């Protein structure tokens, strides 16, 4: 995989959804549109405060591997597809990783 352009800014973006169907729809769009290399879906329980009330909800966590140079486009697409008024969309940099895997991420999101 040495012919791929290394990701300039590899990272993980996190968001949650209220259903597996919505999570799958978002994941497939991000992959199809080359905004993400891989998206993992995992069931979680989220406890948070919303509009003054403490909530305890089952959600699906999307773990999105991407080049963070594409973050603005990725954020806009998630926001467009998401049913929450205020979806979690946070980015974490990958500071170290397998060179081959980072090259693979770059190849998948390269325009």
C-alpha cells in the first residue's frame, strides 16, 4: 500500500444516532461519498442533560475513520442526514498508527 498518499491529518470522528437504520444510512453515505474510509457501529447507552432534563438513552455510536482535512464536508453531510437537533460531531486526531492502515485511510478519502 505504499503507493497511497498518506493522510495529512488522520483522525476519528464520533457521532451517535437513535437507531441502527439511521446509523447505517449515515455510514453508507460517508463511505460512498469518500468522506470516510471505515465506519464502525456500536450500541451504547448515553446519559446526558438535554433541555434541563437528565436523559438515559440507547444509541448507536458511529466511529468514523477519515482524514480530518475532510472534516467540514463530513460534518455537513452528517448534519444533513441526522435527525437530532444537535448531533454530536467531534473529531479526535490519530497521533500514531500502522503506516499501512493510515495509507489505506488516505487512499479511501483521497479526492
